[in-house]
C-alpha cells in the first residue's frame, strides 16, 4: 500500500461521510412534515415503484426525452458496477483486480460498460443541446433562471466529463490485455510513448473516481437527487383516485358536533389533549405539509413536464407546478436550517403567492405528467385551504359562491325550492 | 316542443310515499337544475332513463350542492356541511346507487363522501348510457342522422384523469354513424376547459389567453362538427370558446346524453 492508496482511502471515507451527513439532513427535513399514512398496500406500492421508477414507464410519454433518459439512466446505473473494481484498486493498490479473476468475461463486461458510457455521453450531449441550443421552452420558464439553470448544465457537463475520462482511461491503459470496443477507437488520438500513456491513464483514473465522489456529494445540493428519491417517491405514491382530495378530520369533528342534536352548546371546551398536534387548517409553512409533500420537493428534478401540461401555465398565468415544488424545497432547506427560529418568512406569501394558487383548475394534468408521480396539486390545495380557512382570503366571487352554497344549496343565487323547475318548464 | 312534460319525473319523496324504491337516483346537480343550457342535458338524461325503462327518481328540492366547488376552493367547512346534509338525505331514503349528470358531483359523491359516512355506488351518466346500450335496453335508430359528421370528445378532468373514465363516453358514441376524431391532447393528456377548481365561479387570473380558448382551439383543429362532452361546465366553457372563434354556425357543443337521446329519437 503506497501513499496514493492512503490518500484514496481518506478521500473515499471523507466523501462517504459527507454524503451521509447531507442525506441525514435531508431526511430530518422531510421528517418535519405532517403525518400521512402510506404504509398500506405494499404489493401495489412495490409494483408502482418497479414500473414507474425502475421501468421509467411515464418517461416515454415524450419519446425523444424518454428514450434518451432511459439510455443515460441505465448506463449510469450499470456502469457504477465498475466502481466496485475502481474502489478495490484504489484501496489495495491492485490494477484491474477483476481481470485475472474473470478472464475472458472481463473484456465482455468492460465492453458493455463502454457501450453504455458511449450512450450516456451521447445522451448527455443531446440533452445539453436540447437545453441550451434548441431551447426547449419548458427549460426556459421564469423559475429556470440562475441556479436551477446552472444546476442542470453542471450535471450534464460532469456526466460528459466522467464518461470521457472513463473511456480515455481504458484507451490509455497499457496494463490490460483487453482491447475494448469503444476505447480502442480513441487510441489513435493518444500519444504512443509508455510514460505519457501511463500519466494519462492515472490522471483519468483519479479524475474519474474523484469526479464520481464529488458528484455523489453534489447530489444533495442539486435537483439531481431525484436519482435516489425517485424510488421512495414512487413507492409512496398517492394510490387513490386523482380526484379524491384529502378529508380534513379536524373539520369533520366540528361539523359532526354541529349536526349532533345532543351537543350542549354551552358545554365547556374539552380538556385539550397535550399530545395533540396544534393544527392549522391547511398549509402556510413547509411543516404544515405532509412528509410526502416534502419528500416530493426533494425528488423533483425540475423537468417541467408538469408546467408544460398545466392549463394555467400554458395560458400565461403565474402558476407553475414545478415552481411550487422548487419553492417548497428551497423554503424547507431554509426552514430546516433555522432550527425552529422564526425568520419572519413563510412558504405562503414569501415564496408562493396567492395569485399562483388561485390560478389552479385542479385538473391533475401536473400529477399525470410527472414521471415519478409527484403531487404539486396537494401542496396547492393545502395552501388554498389556509388562505380561505385561516386568512379568509378569497376572491369576492368565491365568497358569494360560498354564501350561496350555504344559504340555498347551489353556487348561484337560485332558490333550492326551484331545483325541479326544469322538469315542468318548456 | 318539449316532450319532457310527457315524462313524469318522480321525486324520492313521492316514491317513498307510494312505497316504491327506485333502481337508481338521478343526481341532477346545480348546473343541471338551474343553468338553461345544462337543463337540456338533464332532460336528455331523463329521456334516456325513461326510454330504457330505468326506474329512477330525483331528489328535487331536497338536492343540494355536493360541495365540490367549495372543497376545490379550499373551503372545507362549507364542503363538509354540504356533504353531511346530503348524506343525511341520501341515507334517509336508503339510496344505494346514484347516477350523476356532472363529473364534479360524480367525483365528490363517489370519492369524498365515503370518509364522511356516505357510501353509494356512483356512476356518471355516460357510464349508464354505455351500460344501457350494451345491455340493449337502449337502442339507437340507425345512427341518428350523424352521417358524415365528425365528433370529437373533450374529456372532463373529473371524469377522465380524476377517475380514469375514458372509454364509457367514447363507447357510448360508437353506435352513432359519425366519425369520432381525437384531439391532439386527449384522455390522460386532455387539456382542462378552465372551469375546474371553482374557476367557473370567479374571473380567471391574469394571463395571456383564456384556457377555454386554448382548449376549443384543439377541438376546432380536428375539423369536428360537434364537440361532445360529459360535463355541464365544460359545455359552457367550450360553447364560449366556439363563440370566441365565431364558429357557432359550424361547430356545436353537445353532451353525450344529448347526442344519444337524439339518435334514439327520444
């Protein structure tokens, strides 16, 4: 074991520890959410996860992006098997530890990895072109300025560099009997003297492994965290019909009391349960949302399919379901970092405005479009509830509508007694 | 001439007084009760029920808003008050099965009443029509004079995406001798008409286009003569959209129930 192995071990452990630390922070932020039970129906949940996350079934609704994504995703996942060898080599000082063990099979493995790497490389280049040169509209909406825009490009550039390093490393490696499918084509571009090749091979090896460790630690700061959270996010998908909005039990209790002829209106309020959560109606802050809403916000990779299908967004309204997810995540990061200290801000009003929330038609186009079943609509609904039930903040017409519903059982001002007039009129 | 007068529309109260139990309750809905355009859809549904020999009743003055727009606006109190009152009425009559004339009532009764204690089998009128045609209780004469006509179906969000009912309205219209054409955005990918989420009852937020105009554009692109739908609110929005494009002469907006009632010569 030489000095380079010791450096490697230190960097490797450091990277894993730092990553774990950030993941723990995200988990504890997610746990700030309200309770929601998604422990039911495990069979269907596994099936949904396998189909939607692993099988990418919703990605192909847009064939070009969908197929390219599958290439990049499959490539990225499978090439990571090669990481095992790289890590063992890095720790022990061996070189291609599996080559003598696997014999002829080794070349086959590396050939597959190289083909996949080429696929990832091409995929990422096309993604980069789509985003920056073809300027697909959903990548250039109002919320995709500054950091979100750079984040996307950083991810693509890192992946392109990592794959290039991996292939160049193989091409420059003189200590393998293998002559691999893709990298052999690169040999012509490299110098021929042994020393230069050795230097290139070592540089690429280090660049690749440090790049991978760096990328791993970039994930928690990036929308790219979806590569991990897509799995739990789909597992804990809402399995109910999309039209079924949650029932507010706190309201049910009060309404039941109003309907109870035996209820004593002068009775003293029941002793408050010290263990009961103090509930607000709806959501003003991230911790008024469920943990699943919060997990969703970290799972969103800002692809914008939701917003490009949203009827409000398409007609120039302020609402963008993607922005709802991004705002929730950004506020959650801030809220979590405050550790309970009030910073005078809240998700509602400081991040998400009334005008955005009011533009929603609750049509579920966003939840349908999301490739990993995220649910911006339930966040919008919780905040609408807060606006109306806690702030009495409704457009004048909605107040009229509510009054009509209460007084005459219809959103318009028609007498309930006239409901059957249609049956006898011309 | 309206032949609806020849059909007696019985109320639950009358049925109960006569000691009768209907097979199904027809939940008319607020639009179906009060909106002049939607009342025609209500009458078409009644004609279909009557003609197919379905023993039905309505609640009449005992019906009240399901609370859907209140809930979507965020007013859960308003919604649950409505729901509890309606459940008391429905349970009082021991209602088992409901057909609605509106996808919003359909969704709310079917999905949101059970947790408040109201458990019923709820279907949308296009599902009922599909069943009646399948079981040959309802027969269309010829194909109803739709020869050479193109019909495109606009999926109401609360029927389609919200409850995965895509085939019933389409299969109900299959028997019409018209050509069914799909819009570029249809079924799961259908675009909202703009009325849902209680938008029907307020001005749209600031934007650069009205949603109903965007959607009606999709329908007009298909060259259809008839935009069919299954929701009174979609009907209003699409009708306004057609007016926006000044296509009232060429394009009609009709409910599936109206198309079927006219084809069955009811």
